């Protein structure tokens, strides 16, 4: 019977101990990956900017409230082989989020998004007020004039009023308000170009910009979807005949915040570039944000002989072909 070498036996015992340690470490790692990360609060939020390294991401999560060693998080990102796939964005995790789920969320770009909504018929002043209180946005444009705002968007000299498409926009927390405005501006350019491509060949409108101005007036004149083409038809008829548009919303816009919406005789007589009673043709810029239906109505109005309309008081209007009929409608519904 041969005897074992004491040195070989010791070496084997050491290898066994190392193997047990590796297995134990692997088991501990597996347990850690499958169990929720402890948080200092109910939620943890983090905005990751482009170019942030995996090591910085790990530290940022710890700073945001994840109670785990940043080195451990970083080693998990690195060991998974997906560290370089982490995407920039805004993320939020709750108390049930495991390290596996945390990494998967960042790799998949499963962001927590905020939303801001711009409403049809809003003025730029209203839009900017809404933007200023939108959660999680960097207020880069807060101190800019309207002209400076358009310059920041790469369109110096373009009127800011009516330049943005009314819609709901999702964004990541921590982005600048310029990002949201740029998207709204691209959307308006796209929608206006599509509408202009479908314009009536006999339209008196010469440019897409004129269509945008008319659409903004149509948007402010009626909230009834079925009436938008008729309202646009009245204004197009007046443009063809060289008649003043005589639209109150444009006068109100030109008078500024001092007018609360109720026009007086002196308002109608006070000449401004937007007074469509004292001046013929379209005002110099849009007066509000027109929606898609108003854009389409402006370029393809209803075929009508009407030159007048007056509100009934219930949201609808009465359309008249001549002044006598219009005066009777005014007497019935307004006076």
C-alpha cells in the first residue's frame, strides 16, 4: 500500500477550500441578484446623461438612494456583459426592484417619462406658462424672448406664435425645455407641409405661412369641428373679395393682455397690425396654436357663399350670404 505525499494532500485540501469559497460566493451573488435592492426611501429616481460610464451610473444610483456598495453594482454591470448597453434616460425603481431588473430597465431604455400638453387655441404665452411648470424640465428658455427662443431653435426671424403643434409630448426627466419645443416645432412643420400639399388649387393663400395664420383664426373662432371648414370658407371668400376679415379673436390678440375677451367699440377702432376691422387681409402672424383640423380647414374650406357668421351662444354659429340676413341673425342671437 503506497503512502500519499503530505504536500499533495495539503494542496488538494486548499483547492477544495477555494472551490467551496467560489461556490459560496456564487450562491451569494445569485441570491443578491434575485432579491430587491434596499432603498433609503419609497422610490429611487435617476437621470442618466449620454456618456455616463457604468461606474458613474452605479455610484449615481447609490447617491439616489440605493443602499448597496457602488463597487458591487458596478461589478454586476460589468460581469453581466451589458455595461456598455446602458442607455441614457430617466429611470425610477421601487422597493421590489432587483439588481437584475435594474440593469434590464437601463439596457432596455424602460424610462419613467413625464408629459406636457399643449392645447389647440393656446397662445404662445399660455404655452410657455405650461412649459415653465412642467415637471422635470430644465428651464433653458425661461429668460429668452420669443425671438430669442426661435433663434435657439435654429429659426431666427420666424414668428414664434403658432409655430408649435398642439399635442401631448413625453420627455425624460432632466432634459431641457428646448428639446420639447424642438419636437413641437418639427411636428407643426410636418403637419403644415402635409396640409399645404392637399390645398385647394383655387385657394387665395399664397404660402404655407398664410395657411398657418388663417388656421389659427379658424381655431379661435369656433370649437365646433363641423363648423371649421365653413368658418374657413367665409374668410376665404372675404380674402377673394378684398373684404376685411373682421374677426374678433385677432383684434383681441392685437390688443394684448389688457383685453379680457370682451371687445368694446374703441377696441374695434384702435388700429393695430392685428385689427382685421381696420385692415384688409391676414394679420402678420398666427394668433394661436392651430390643431390639425383647423390646418386642413384653412387649405380646403367648405364650398359656401357665406360672407358672415354670428355665434348663437350655444357654441354653434349662423352663417349668412348677405348683410341683411346677417343683421337679422345678430339681432336675434346677440342683441
